[in-house]
C-alpha cells in the first residue's frame, strides 16, 4: 500500500498515545487525535467515546490508516471491557470499513497469551502462534480484537497488524519488564513498520525492544521491517538489586502475563 500520511491515533491521551504523539510526526505522519478526554494543548483533537458511531465515522473519514490504542488498558468488570474494548473496537472497524480505510494497527497485548508459561533458561522464545491464553477480561478483549481483525481482512479486505505490546514506558520499572519492555523509540519504529509494510493481510506480532532477556520471538515484527535498537539490560542491575530475580515458584513470576494472572491492576475509572 502507499505510505500513509494522515493517521488517526485513538487513545491519544493515554500513556502510549502520548508517547506516539511526540514521536510519529518525525516519520512524516500527520496525526488526527481522538480520545474520550480532552487533550491538553491539542484543541483540534476529537473528543468522543467509541460508542459514538457518528463521531467515530467522522473522525475516520479521510485518513489513510488508523493506530487503535483506545480502550481500557487494565483489568475491569466485564461489562466495562465489553463496552470499551469489544464493542468499541467493533465500532472502529465498522467506521474504517464504511470509510474505505485500508489499514489498522491494533494495540493487542501480551495479556492475550498471559497464561503462557514464561521461558526458562535454554527454552525457545515464545512464538506468535502459541495458543492464546488470556489472563484477564482485558486480555480476552485483545483476543477478540485479533479475531475481529482477521474477520475484517477475510471478509472486507481491511488489513491489520495486531501488535501484542509488552510494556511501553520510557524505561522499565520491574524485573519482569526487562523481558517485555518496548522503548518509546522502538514503539514508534514498530508502528511505522506496521503502517508501511506491504501485503500484511492480518499479521500478529510481538511488540518489544531487542532485550537481552527477551521472552518472545520478534521475527514477525522484523519481517515487517522493524529494526529495534534498544535493550532493557542497562536497567537490569538496579532493578534486580531493588526487587530481586524472578522466582519461578511465584505464580506471578511463572507466566508471561506477570501479576495480571493473579492480582491484576484495576482500571480506576
């Protein structure tokens, strides 16, 4: 597909959205911003809920592609997850189909496979086709999003790259995050690759930096043209000194999803 120039960024006020607002324009994109909350210093941002189908269709109209970050990013009661992450993502795809948008980059999550045992020393990296094992209703909603993306590719020809994001922060904050961290700069590189790679159909990839302690296989992301440049290892000594090494006998340390499997953080809104 031709390189997109105007990209709708949903969830633009969130953590990853805020980081990408600052990084993606350097790749030549004009961003149209959407969030349920006003965005400081962005008076032209669209303020709308994903349930507002008229506003959503208007926001989608005329864009070349969509990066879909909006929704609940922690655990929440199922009815809230249903409205924001499941019905909301469906509404977005319907708007994209109706307006002829060719590609979506969908923010999936490692929590779609959160009950997958994490690799131990000597184990192979976790492949992207490992069976999905969501660790929360949140993770379940990301499984739905991946299936929805596949349906819209097979039925309507709408392409998607589903990125199973690890943890995208300026720096890792836990020992577990040393394995799943994606630096903001690498996040922008991966989103750019996902927007511009040809003939992706529906492709699922893991999203992280090239960490020394990596748990999953990045070959699918690299096949899109992603070239990660960062590694969490410079943060390892300090974090391990503060928190200790991961304990294989601790439930939250034994699975890919970390503490989401037994004590997930709850969405505060």
